[in-house]
C-alpha cells in the first residue's frame, strides 16, 4: 500500500502489517528476513519518513491500560494508546499529562520514540522525562524492561530513538495533578522579533508559552507575533467527564496548491495579526483548544494540496538564537514561501537521551507546501542552523542530509554502537534512518 507521514511527502510503497496480538507480533519478528527493513508505526503523525520503510508494523493494537495507581498518579498502558485516550482517563481525576505535543492523536509509542515536547519544555522537559519505565521488544524477540536506572543505556537510546532500537510495547507514565483542566490564556502582541524574544524571557516562569509568528513580515515588523501564555485553572468547580472531543470541521478534499501563494499567505498572516489586536488579552479556554487547536479540523494537511508539505523545525541554542531566527525569517520572506503556522517556543535543559531533539534555546517550526525550489531554500536554512550550532527535529523531517543530521546530533555514534549490539542485522530501519546515516552503517 501507499504510505506517508502527516506531511504526505514522501509517499512510499510499503507492506503495512498490523498484528492481531502480542504473540503474532513476536512470530512476525521471528520470521522476519533480517535483510528486510522494518519500522514500527504509531498514529503516523510524524511529518516525513521516520515511520516509513519497506515493511511497517502498526502498533495501534497495543491499546490496553494495564495498571493505574491512584496514589502515585501513574498509568501503565500499551504503546498504541493515544494521548487523547489517556487524557480521557486522566482529566476526570484532575490529572494531566506533564507534556503534550500539538496534537492529542499521537500514540504513546510515537511520543516516546520522538521524545516529544510541548509548550512547557522550558520548565518541565520532554515526554520521556516523565516515563518511569518501558518494555521493549528487541530484534531477537527478547522483551526487556528499561528505565533511567535499569538498562539505562537502552532507555536513553529508545527515548527519542525513532523506533530504531525495537518496538515499545508498554510504558509507565507519571501524571500530574492540575488545579483544573481549563487554561487561563494570556495573549501578548509583539511587534517585532526582538519584542517577541523579550516577552518570552520576561514570562519564562509562565507554565506554558508559545508564539505564532507572521513569517512573511519584513523590516521592522519582522517576527511580529502573538505570544500565548497559559496556566491551568479551575473555573467550573466540576471536572468535565468527557473531554476532549474529536474534530468538528473537516477539509473534505485536497485544495489546489496554487491557492497557497505568497499573496494569500501574506493576506492570512496580516489578517491574523491584525485580528489579534482586538481579541481579548486574557480568556479562559478549554485545554483542547489551547493545546490542540488543529485537532478540531480533520485532514487539515489537505490544505497544502495533493503533493503535500514539509515542516521545517529547528532548535537554535540560546546564544545566537535571535540572530539565527532573524536570518531564517529573512530568507523565508524573501523567497515568499511561508506558512499559516509558524511557531516559536522557548526550550529548556536537554536530557541525556542520545537522539532527543530539545535543548536550551529556541525552536522555530515553519510549514512549506512541496514545490520546486523548496529544497534549495531549506538547504540555505540548514546552513544557518548549523552555523549557530543548532539541529533539526527528526519527527518533522523528510529531507535532511546525513551531514546536517550528524552535525546536529553529536551522540549519533554512541547510538550506532548500541544499535549494533542489540540489532546486529539492522532489522529496524526507516527510510529516514538510512538517509541520515544511522542505519546503513549497521546493515
Ligand atoms: C498537528 C501536529 C502537531 C505536532 N506538534 C508537536 C509538538 O508540539 N511537539 C512535538 O514534539 N511533536 C509534535 N508533533 C510531532 C508528533 O508528536 C511526533 O511525530 C510523534 O512521534 C507522532 O507520534 P505517532 O504515534 O504518530 O508516531 P509515528 O508518526 O507513527 O512514528 C513516529 C516515530 O515513532 C516510532 N514509533 C511509533 N510507535 C512506536 C513504537 N510502538 N515503538 C517504537 N517506535 C515507535 C516510529 O518508528 C517513528 O520513528 C506534531 C505533529 C502534528 C501532526
């Protein structure tokens, strides 16, 4: 069948296998030709080719909740459970996941494999910082439990390891109690990139923060943006029983890619910024609309047309973040290629996982429809990112070169050494891992 990630680029022809249960998964591994590439796949919401290979193993059948500890606020569940399902269980108890990405539809396995981050990385770290332990099925069929203290090297390689160490079967997650599942949101307008950075710094004690940026604004208006801050609050005195709900809008078909051009993007970005001038500066919103605004629009990836789109997400260390992001925005606006969704976040300390993306600095994410000339622009952006000591996010990537990857992830060799020990035939490999040089070396 034809398979792709959320960005719908690239599309590959793959054999998609969804085992019925755990024993059929084990049999499948045992009967696998070691020379065939195989990669686990959760909800398929990584943008590019990290969950693509000749053979793809679906994990959604692992949708069990095996233990819940009301006192310690922990849940053990299968890797195919979605964060939405977890939140449904947690929110009536007054609990919340310590870290959520921009969509609740991702699976626990996908969240661990990409070590996803949210709007609170600057204070709370990434998803795997709250994973107490996980069970992994290795290429040789062995089941192994690992955590920060038990088999820590395997844990550090699996968290953020993009499915290359084995198949995550189950995980125990630490939840947190929150005063309420509603969010007190403050919206702050920044008229320039400098002002946006200043607002992030001044508000760094805020639990959640994320900025929407007008990526096409130039000159003094470059980087004009709206910074959204958030705090959990209890406004209802009763906890919602069914929360959140699924999308209520849908994009029914692929829009013609020609609708997205520098004119329409400029128009959208300017109108959005202007509208925010008159919007309330403080309001209370439900957590769904604060954390997962796009989940309300089913198939929004069709907005970018049939040929799909790419997300470019980079991390730039604090020192030089302003200059680098200013240079990137300059190149993007000059090229007239931009997106509705340009997002800037302040990030906190890195953890010890070998391939995790987050680290201290700022992360910028830009969406681009796939079109001729795009890769040349993105290569120019790569050069800026590397010049400032940054890196690109594997979960969003569909094209970065081996050199760009290796420069951004200095622990890649340690990862490959461990992989050679646990997967000597290189059974687990994705199109992405081959491209960035993480797996051909093993094969
Ligand atoms: C609208 C949107 C918003 C997003 N916002 C954010 C954000 O704010 N922050 C952020 O960090 N990310 C964000 N992402 C990216 C997303 O969180 C990650 O790509 C995540 O990995 C997707 O999970 P998935 O279940 O769809 O995994 P897939 O896309 O299916 O797979 C992703 C990777 O995980 C591996 N994997 C999946 N399941 C398993 C398993 N059981 N065992 C081992 N490996 C496995 C795959 O092999 C692959 O390498 C966003 C994505 C979208 C579409």
